[in-house]
C-alpha cells in the first residue's frame, strides 16, 4: 500500500529534516493505492528523493511529499525550496555518478548514485519520472506509477 509506505518514509526522514531545521510535510490521499512490486524498493526510491531534497535545501527551507491518484496512476511528488538545478544539468541528472557541482558534492558526501537508483526502480515499476527545477527557488520530482487494480 503506497499510502502506508509514504507515511513510513515520512517518519524515517522527519528526524533528519528536523536536525537541519527543514519543515517536512506530507499530503497523502484517502483512497488506498497499490502498485505491483516490492515495497522496500518503493520506499528506497522515495527516501532517495527526500534525502536529496533535504540535502540540497538550506536551513529553514521546506520539503513537501505528496501522493495522489492521477487517472489510473499513482502520482508522487517530492518538492523542495532548495538550491535548484540549472536546465543544462537536467538531461544527465539520472546518470550514475553524475553530480551538478563536483566540489560542493564532495563536501556533502554521497556517491552520485541516488538518482540513478531512483530511475532504475521507476523503470522496474514501469513508471515515469520528471524533474522540474529553478535555480535558487527549488526542485520538484514527479513519479507516475501504474496502479495495481485488483488489490
Ligand atoms: P548520493 O545520492 O549517492 O548520496 P548525490 O545526492 O550527490 O549522492 P544523486 O542523488 O544521484 O547524487 O543526485 C545527483 C545530483 O543531482 C546531486 O549531486 C545534486 O547536484 C543534484 N540534485 C539531486 N537532487 C537535487 C535537489 N532536490 N535539489 C538540487 N540538486 C539536486
Ligand atoms: Mg542523493
């Protein structure tokens, strides 16, 4: 159940966001949504996006996690008010080891695999992922996943 998984991710990440003084909020839908696939993979995918959102958002920023039904799909949005990503980086963003600012990324830790893993899991679920971003304003990742109909 995606609603449950999203809520679990919210509680896992809440502590990390509080440490950085970032407000993490969640907006899940009433209707229970299901997809065909592994729940740990699903959670890993959302954790990676929320982890980035927190990591690339300065103190006192906001991260917003949303789940809704959209046609016959689940639509998950991870939005932040962070540093953003300039347009020229977007095409390569999901490549392994690709990082926008090498110097800054090194100081922040990590490997540059997070989004490559996200993309891989999205494809396993036969879904799609989109990113929309504005430098110094924030970033939104949107995942669309086909629903599993006969729960
Ligand atoms: P890892 O996830 O392996 O710890 P990482 O976060 O650097 O390392 P990815 O998650 O793959 O690697 O992200 C790739 C790059 O995309 C990041 O280095 C960062 O520059 C940029 N990025 C990802 N998410 C965001 C975001 N929400 N806001 C701004 N930049 C982002
Ligand atoms: Mg990452």
